[in-house]
């Protein structure tokens, strides 16, 4: 089994990277991916509610394929986003909420974000954070370390593990993950040599496969992972990285 732990869909058509659920499923089928974590690809500074509803509809239409997550943006107002978190959890039954300080231009550990994180933490769902060099001040791994320390009993996802750019923060990401075992790394948009270092340092049970579709090609990312893992890890470790780890983190029944 393969579970892709980082994919985006959109109800909009602003550019070529806005893909609908049908296109995502086509790409998953081509790559022989069984299930995927799906969150929205929101336009910059636009309301997130419509796209969250779209992800929810995809969950309803394809319950065997789509693992839905919500998305919040603190710039859209604390009360409005608290309502959105409640809706994503209670009405939509989503597995967690993602925050992207790079795309939405905020520091992930800022005072404005804390009420939202507290609300997510009050649910039995997962917090996911974009952690990359495209906005290294706002989404630095050390900031996620502060969040992990604030919520030691909550499950967190570190998307990209300090990748996403020419420069790299993966060493800092590894350091933070060594300190906080409530973080699972999603190895999407990170250079293979850095991904291999993370796997060797942290262990195969701490990192899960992700493609970052549509920003990357799903079938190419699957092939890259399979090539990277070949002769480096046992068959059981490969299965954990490609599906088992994220299934365990999200309490999925496979």
C-alpha cells in the first residue's frame, strides 16, 4: 500500500496548479497510490471556507481514497477561523488542520496563531505545518519545536522537513524531531540526500512519504522514493515509510 501524505486540490481555476479532485485521483492511479492526505491549495489571502468544503465533498465522494484536512489562515480573523476549525472537526470529520505560514504570510508560533492552535489541540485531530526555506523566518523548524513543546501530547506533522527551496533547513528539522517525538516528518519537496539523512538519523518510523502534488508529479515522486529506499531499508521499513507511519499517526484502519 502507498499513502501520499501531501496533496492539494482546489475548486478554483486560477492557474495550472489548481487541480480538481478528479485530476488528483487520476494522478494517484497512475502512481499506484491507494490513499492520500488532501488539503486545499488556497489562493493567496482569499477565504478558505469554500475550498475546505470542496475537500470535505471529496472525502464524502471518495471515502476510500481521500484523507481530508482543513486549512486556516489567521489573517482572515480569529473568530472566523475558530468557527472554521469547529466546522472542519465537527461537521466535516476531518483528520486535522494545516497551517501554511509561507503561503499565508504569518509566523507559525505568533500570538495571533495561538488561539487557533489551542482550538485544534482541544480536538483529537492532528496539526500540520508547512516547514520550509521558502519562508524560513516564518516557518523555521525551531518555531515548530516551540509548538511541539506547548502541546507535548498532540500529534503534529512537519510538512517538507525544512525543504522547499535551494537552501535547506533539514538539519534543524532533524534536530527538532530528535527533541520532540510528537512530530512525524512528511518528506515532500526535500532533496533526496537530505531525506536519506533524516531517515537514517531519526529512524524509518519517523518519516512518511509525500509528493506535494500538484507542485510535483506524483508518479515521479513515488519512483524517487522507491529508488531511494532500495537496498537501504528492509521491506517492513519501506512499507512503514510509504504507508504505515502515516496510517499509525492518523489512527487509520487499513
